[in-house]
């Protein structure tokens, strides 16, 4: 698969647009890999990964941490819960809130997915020298910080 036809749509100096395109390309590849190898949608994977990382928490906590809306969390829960990967239990401190937790099976699956994705990312980066990776990392971090610090964003 080559670069999208719109890669240089806004000129070579419009790096944020190309970062967006690259993110979409990676997202499509990740979605395909997750479904093919693990039977998970990208939304299901995000929910599982965040629940494993955060520990028992509410849907609101997960949504805030991962930028995931409640409807997406709800749809993903309807798939993950019957598979025995996540559970919901009433929050003893709040009558209406449910607490989402990963099961041991969910934690194990998360570990396998993380290992597979790390391997794929190593493959993607093998032709990029370490010093260039460091430059890219600093650049995207600076862009992210500028966006985060922008009061209009």
C-alpha cells in the first residue's frame, strides 16, 4: 500500500495533516490485525486496554482517559462481557454507577495483544534509524504539547 493520494495535498510544510493521515493508516491496519488475530474491534481493544491499565473504574473514567464516548464504551462492553474479558459490578459508593474491571482472561488477552502490536511496530520502524526515531518523537511531542497548551483547542 502506497501513500494516500492526498499525502501532499496541503504541501510539504503541512506536517499535522500527514500525521493525521498516518494515524488513520495505522488505525486501519490495527483494526484489521485485531479482528483477524484476536477477534476484537478497535473499540473493544481500547476499552480492554484502558480497563486493564486503570484497574476497576467507571465508564466515565475510561471515557475521559481514552477519549471514548459512552455509546462506544457501551457497545464494546456488550461484546467483551459475554466473552468473559470484562465485568461490570455496582459501585458500592454510588447507586447508579457501574464499575468495569478486567477479568484474568481479559488481562491475559491484553498481554498477548500488546506483545503482538509491539512486534508489528518494531517491524514498521526497522528501517528508521534510532536517531531519526528520536527526532520524530521529539517533534510529535512538541506538536502535541502545542495543541494541548492552545487555549482555543
